[in-house]
C-alpha cells in the first residue's frame, strides 16, 4: 500500500508537470474506487463494472449500492447500461453451461425486476461462437435487443433476440442473413437505426456496416475497409478509431487512426488521419485502449505505444486530444512507465467532462484547454424523443403497441386484400392490440394535428 501511494503521488506529479501545455488541471476525486470499467453519469454519479459486480456511486463518490451476479440473476455481467426508461439492464453470454444467454433488469435503486436466462445461443444448424465479435445489448423505447454471435465452420451469423423491456419476454428471434463477420466494439445511433462496424472474422472475407433499424429490418453494406471502433455519431456521419496493423522490421505493429464514416460504411476522409504520436515514433506501435468524446474538449484517446508482438515489457501509455472536425491531433503526451503491471490508464467521459483512471483505483477529472469545433454528437435519448410515431415489436407474433408524440385520433388496420380488420377511435398517445393471423398489414394512423401516417406491420 505504501509503494502504491508513492507511485500514485509520483504519477500525479508527473502528469501535472508534463501536461500543463494543454491540461489546465488534474483533480484527484477519489483514490478508493473499485477497479473496473468506469461509466461517469451526467448528474455526477459514477458506475463501475467489474465482471460479476456493478458498483453505484453518488456524486460525492460514496458507494450507494451494488448489483451482484448470482445464481438467482446471471452468473456474470458481460455488459450493461441504464436505459432511457431509467432501468438498469445487464447481459450475460454464458448461462446454463453456455447453452443460453441472459438479460436481467433492475430499477434505479437496485431492486430486481425480472430475469430471462433462456435466450437462444444455438439454433438447429448454428452453434454459439464465442471466439470472435462482441455481443450487444441495446434498447429503444420499451424494447430490448440482444445481438449474439453464432457460427459453424466457415459461416457465422448474428442472432437477434427482441424482448419486451417491461417483462423480459422474448417477442421474436431471428438469425441475420449477413456475411460471416463480427462486430467491432462500439456503435452509432442515428436515423432510427443502430450502426455496427463489422470485420470479416477468421474465415470470412466481408468487411462492412450493419444498419439495424428499430422496426427489425436491416441492411448490410460490404466495404473495402472496416470502419473500426465507432465511438460517436452525428446527424451526418459516424466517428471512428481504426487500428491499422503493419509489419516493421519483422514485427507486427499497429497504428491508431481517426476517420469519419458514412452510414453505409464508406470513409468520408480520403485517407485516415494517422495520429501524430505515431508519426513522432515511426517505428513504434500504438494501440488505443479507449476513446471518448467531450463536447468541450473534443476526442480524447488513451492507449499504449511500443507494444510489439504481444510484448508488454516495453509498453508506454499515452493520452491525446484530437479536433473532431479535421481529425488533427491538438496535443499528446507519453508516460514512460516500465512497470506496467502496477499501472493502468484509461479515459472516460459524460459527453462534457473527461476523467482519467490510473492505478486501477485513482479517479481524476481532467480539464484541458477548450477547443472550438463544430462537431456535435447525436443523443440516443434525444433521438427517441424526436421520434413522432412507432409500432413495436415489428415483426411480432401477435401483440403490438403504437406510440406517438401527438395524440392518436384513430387507428385503422387493413390486410393485403383491403379488408378492414381493426377500426378504433383512440384519443391517446399509445395503443395496444393484437392480431392472430400471420401476414402483412397496413396500419393507418390519424393524429390530432391532422397528419395521416401509414405503416407496415408483419405478423409471423
């Protein structure tokens, strides 16, 4: 503990002395955080994810409560999020000896609402493939989506489970018909859809962009270059950090590049912006461990350099600040640290403030020189609020719900023969009903502002 305290003080002095050119201040908020992935919240509270435990801290960084994995919930938490409904959702990809995946929900005080530990991870001709790609747990409105990797031989697909957020019941399950690929970490949200950057995987040949829309339809665009790790989206583009592997003097090394990406996966910048810290050390490998966006400071990247062929013995840590308008590095620094086993550096953001985690337990707020730039990230909750009308789940086995930002006057549903099967006055912003006969239906919705909308509904 004494050695750790001395090292922490040394790190603080090192950072304070070496970062003053661009860093206004570095404030130690706590030296007693639980080690794990940090998720700062806009209200000043902080969440730490540590495999089987999720820790919740108030805005004074006092621990409020914990959520623990157990036989009654899930054996481990692979990822989690706080939904737009203010409930906590967690996902596990290994339930019932790996035959199933699971999702659980708690309220914001940590009280368990439901557990579904029977999500499909295998189908009749596909086995679960845990070796490549990220599983994703997503939410929109009152629906939860789980994207899980399946694979067999030289083919693989993602299976999508669609759950009712209030009950955890699976509304539908589908294997996506896309080439063998796996998701990079991160995603974009825009145009009522999620965007996942995909790489080919061990036996595949397809790099691309998966656009999965909230109505359960999707497109996969094959491109020549994987967009890499998507860490933000604007009204017009996706922001990504791309890792370029290269061989220098017989060694496998990486460069970390910034790019802007169209929603079809094609690059906006003709060439990715190669980081200045890579150019400064032209024979040095750089690999970003994480990247965050701040509306005040721009793009902040943390990672390692001099990481050669899986050898950490000469690794050093860097932090860099990037202008998101043009991708140019504004400022960067490298920390010389030979004892990397005692040192950990990562950055985190609540979209405004930026935080640094070092030594696994020391939590700092970083204040950089503010940047003037035009890039503005979309907000997933704003995106939901802007949605005027939605029908979900769609497709569905029978039950469906219609929600509108305007009061609904009437709803009429027709089958493809033109027969009227539902005709109701509503006078509410939401409507629930069900249909039992499989097929495609047209739903005509009239709202109190005089607008008429026709949407497609599929009953399986």
